[in-house]
């Protein structure tokens, strides 16, 4: 899937030329080599990072809240990021011209998204320290999400058509606008999130039978919950900041992994979720590139259109799971 994602697109590049470019050789055409190194390779790497990060954060949230409908954005981080970006894009007209240019740059939007998600994360962590009930944290996250979405709606109501178009494009997600520097930063964030997730494998297995059972096994539940929430926040917050809000993957991939391997053991689900998340995200990226056509579909739409029927088919096929 990784090499197919690099090979296919509006310009189809033979796999032998792809391998040649990636191993230090030369492709048959210099334009192909430029496309591979400067556009498609960063995009494929981003797809892998996004697929693994969203899938893992979805698994963490579904186990922590014991809710199959929980996803990576259930804590309201995506809404917080959207609020930050909305303030920048929709409110840029109220800023001086030089500040408006800086704010609307790619780094300005990433910074605004990061600050928005970080603010919501801080509020969720503060509230989680005061609440004993895990389900109450889920409700608080949903309320934060609803509150920030309402503010975004007010901003969009008073915005121009051009501003709305920019914000809509951001909300559709984009894997292809990252430089090598931002990919390194995103890789670092995903790496930290995955390390914290790997550390949480045993606590997650203990939580399968409920909080009381986990505590009876000697689990420091408050600390484990904090680590899980922090790992999810790093994964989903970084991805939203750099690639925009991408739906469905974090919700569906953990179910696909569970139905495929017929297990709830997180030692197996950890690796299988990363594996399936990468494959599905790369496949959606290939579809969004529309091989043979000059158009590109929004990645957010492709993930939902392709993913939803797959999960329904798996559930029907393995209804006795």
C-alpha cells in the first residue's frame, strides 16, 4: 500500500522507478523523481502516521470508556483545534494586514490548532482530577466539544464566503501539505503518544472487566487514566493540528482489528490496530488521489465512504463475535 500510494495518482509512475528513486537511483523521468521525493513520499509517510495515531487513540478511548462509539476526538480536542483555526481564518479580517498574513500561513494555522486543542486538553485534565467517574469525563469532553462548536458556528455566521471556503477546506483534512520539517515534528509527537500507549497495555487489559476489578488487581486507576487521556491527546491533537480533523479511522479500525483477530487482548490489538490503521489510511489516500484523473478528493470524505461499509460488512459477517 505504501509503494502503491507513491506510484498511483494523476500521473502514474511505474513501481521500478519508485524503487529507483527511493534507493538513491534515478527515475526514467526527472519530473517523476521530483513528484516522488517532494510530494508523494511525504504524503505516504503522513498517511502512515495519521492512520497509526488515530487508530491507537480510538482503541484507548473505547477501552477506557468501555464504549464502542468512543473515538479519538471524544474529549473535544478536535473541536478545540477547530475553534483555534476558526479564530485565525474567520477572524483574520479584524487583524492588521501583516498579522493577517502571518496568521493565515500554514504555520499560523498549525499553531492556532495546537493552542485550541491544548486548551481543551488542559480543561479536560483539570476536570478529570476532580471526577471519579470515568463516564463523567466522557460527558465533559462532549460538552466542551459542543461549546466550542457553538462558538465556531457564531464565527461562521459573520464570515465572508472566502473565509468560509478556507475553513471548509481545512476541515476536510489534507495529507499533502506537510514539509519534511513538519513531518519530523509530527513523527516525534506520534512516537511519544505510541510509547505512552504501549506503557498502558496492561492497564487497558485490566480495565476490560471494569474499574473495580482493575483496582482490585492493584492498578493505580487515576494514574493509568491520566496517562491514557494524555496519550490520546498527544496523538489526536498533533494529527488535527498538522493534517486537519480526519473522521472515521479512529472509530472503525479498533473494531476491524478486534473482529479480525477475535480477541480483546491489547498486546495483540496494539500492533494489529497500528497495522490496519496504516493500511486503511494508505488505501484511502490512493482513492483520494483518483489515479488517472486530474482531481483530488477530500480525504475526510473518502475515509467515511470507504470505511463505513467495511465495518458494517464485518459486523454482519461475524455477528456471533
